[in-house]
C-alpha cells in the first residue's frame, strides 16, 4: 500500500480493509454491493492488458450492463500443465452497483478549545 492518505488495500480472503490515514485529511468510506466471479481466458497476460478495455466493453455488452460497473480485481497466471500449454489465465472481475456521485464533503472540524487560563491570571 502506498503512503498517500486514503490509499487502501482490500484483502478478499480475510475480508479486511486497510486504509492509510494521515494528517488532517478527511477520508470517506462508502460501500457498494458487488458480485465477483472469474473465468478462464486463453490469452497471455500481455495480450490481455493490451485489450483490457475491449474485454470490459464486450463483457458489458454480453451482460447488458454499463462497462463502468465492471472492475478487474485479480489476474492469475495458469498453474496447471494443461492451462500453461494453452497459454491461459484466470481473470476475476466484480460487477458493482451503479457508480454514484461521491457524497458532498464533510464540514471542517471545529477549532480546538482555547487553552485554560494561567493559574496566576497572567497570559
């Protein structure tokens, strides 16, 4: 995970979300409903990345959903001998509910309270 405030990592196996929090930056967390699935694709990783947007557009067309709702979440190279010979990999993708506009920013936090008066009455 990089050091930018708000950067995050989602561990799908343990279902743990890790978020970088730094300084006075406000971080808003929104959840979305999603369905995750995967399929075996007979192509190399290089070829897949060069045609990723076409893959998403075609998948959206088949599913009759907006392409903006599809996220590639994991790509795993083949491990079995048969799949290695076929030059294939497993692509996992998620279909999220419609992407909505982010909520309006939160108001700034209130200023800190003034320091307590000095015991002898002097500032």
